[in-house]
């Protein structure tokens, strides 16, 4: 399935619009990762563990969105956005990754 950030499929005719599809994933950061990340931030460098976890959460959200689009009969998702939210408070140090776009069927 094509997943694009553009609002159209260049050179393709959209046959049907199926509407909004979304996907979410929660990423809970634990205390040890937080402490290690803080040390890395002080001495410099990238916090690769967080980057890996964010990538994993984003992939889960994308897969969820793709499955919902497929259930609607779509073969592409256009206008895709990826957002990240820090859910502090009672959720602790949790990050939510949300993806959304418009499910469409295009002529192949």
C-alpha cells in the first residue's frame, strides 16, 4: 500500500475516497532509559535507544493505519501526518505517536 504525505497521487486517478484512517502507538519510557538518556545528553551524543523506540512506535502506528485502510478497500493513503504527544501526569513519561491520512483507491 502506498502511504504518502502528498495530498494527491501524481499521475494516478483517484477512483474512490474512503475517508480518514488513523493509527496510534504508546511508548512508555522507563527510568533506566531516562537516566541513561540524561547522561548522554550531558556528555553529548545521540540517544539512540529513544530513536529506536520512536521508530518502532511509529511503525506500529503506520501498520495500524494501513490495516484500517485495507479494511475499507483502499490501496493508498494520502495526506499522511505523523504527530508525537508527551502524555505526562498520571501516564508518567509516555509518548503517543499518532498517524492519520485519507484512504483512497486509485486506478493502477
